[in-house]
C-alpha cells in the first residue's frame, strides 16, 4: 500500500489573510492564488468562506 502524503498544516498569518483579500478584490483565479500562496484550492476556498469573501470568478 502506498504511503499517504503527510498533511502539513500552516497557520494563517495576518499577512496571508491580507494577501487573500487582495486577490479576492482583484478577482485572481483560485489556481493562481494557490500557486502563489502554496496552499490548496480547498484551503483557500474554506478560508475565504470563513472570512465571508468571494474567491475566483463570480458569476
């Protein structure tokens, strides 16, 4: 059985949250934010949801 990848959790700093909010305002695609912040798309969406901000493209 292949070994499961170890999940490394990283705390959200004030700077991380500010960056996320800036990306939200700029309507940056989530995949681009994911690469820039080295966080998963799911993690970004969860945090945005908790902060009550939109992420990615809004219809």
